[in-house]
């Protein structure tokens, strides 16, 4: 397949490009300088020139707190972008796959959210991502909207991604112990995104590693165990202690119900994925 990957400098896009190349795909990986997804004209021109078989959109405004004071930029990347790419994909007959977020849910449910549950986004970031879901589906009903969450991986700069290096450097860290989610390894997510790009599936699907989910503190402790480091260097804190600008769901665990019904295998348990990440 010829696959166009957006957001090329990001952690997930790099994992997607690497996996697709290992599958002998022709990969066109474009960063923001090469493709501004918020510009309809630019998207139509570049997608039309490259004629991909599939587009996997990994570009996004991911600063959850920053979105509260930069709403225009967040909507441009997270709503306009997917809509533009979906329209261009439909025009050239390409499969469109875009990444959304577990934050589309408000977190008032303690169980696992499925694709059947109604989104109720809290902050600006979450609202822009949900708006992007709706607009992509309107532009191209064959789009695949992939909700995932707590994504970490090699080269990532988010908290989960940097915990191993912090602990190996002898740092003492704090980690939230009262927010719950489903950790997802970018390498495993990349494989599933490639599979979806080659499928005839459409609509919303959830993609995370299997398992019962965890807290940030739970993941940090698991990493410490894998590294042979005492858990005493990790202090549990409450989400409220951080006093962050953007509201976040208390629990955003995702169930991969729809893909299971469609016959897809579960991704490996999150502890297995974490061990592969830490030991790589």
C-alpha cells in the first residue's frame, strides 16, 4: 500500500511509519511544514498529487492545558484537519484513518467505555477532538475514527513515555493515583492502525492494549519493578493536587468491543507492552 502519514515528527506517526515500512508499504510521512492539515487547499493539493491508498492522520494539537487558552489552534488541528483530510481521502478514493481520544468521555462512569457510549467532552481539547470525529465522518462516511488513550512510546515526551528515563536517572517523581485509563503502546497502536487502513471497517473503534487498565501511579510502579528500582522513589498524588487548567475525566478506560465483535484479536496486555517498551 501507499500510505500517507501526517504529523511525521510525532511519537505515534513515527511508530506508524516504521511499522508500515516493515510491512513493505510505500510511506509518505509529512510533518506540519510539509502539510498544514488545517488548510483545505494544501490538503487537497498534496493528497491529490500523492494519490495514496490510505491516509493515517497522526497530526493533532495535543496540549490539553494549552488548548484552554489557544482554542483557535486546537480547533484548526483537531477539527478542521481531520475534516480536510477526510474530504481529500474521499475525493481520491483513499481510506482515511484518524486518531481521536478517550477524553471524549466525561469520566463519570467507573467501568470501560465502549463505542456505544455517548461522548460528553469536558475541556477545549476534548471538544475539538470530538468535533473532529463528527466532521470527518460527515466528509467521508467510510472514515475510521480510532479512539485511544494514555499512549506512550519511544521518543515520546509525555509523562508515561519519559518515566523510564527519569527513574534510571535517579529522579524522584510524583504520579497521579486517582485517575484511571487504559495504557497504549504506540508500537502496538501502529500495527492496529495499519490493519484498519487495509480494512473495509468504517466508523468509531476503540484501540488500546488489553487488561484492566491502571493509574499513572500504577504504571510508574510497574516501570520501577521492570527496572529493578524501589517504588519508594514514586509518590502518589491526587489529580486535584496539580491544579491544571483543563478538566480531565476521572476514568477514561476504553473497551475494544467493536473490534472484538469484528473478529480482531486483542492487542497484548498493557503490562506485556510496557515490558517491551522498557526493555527495548
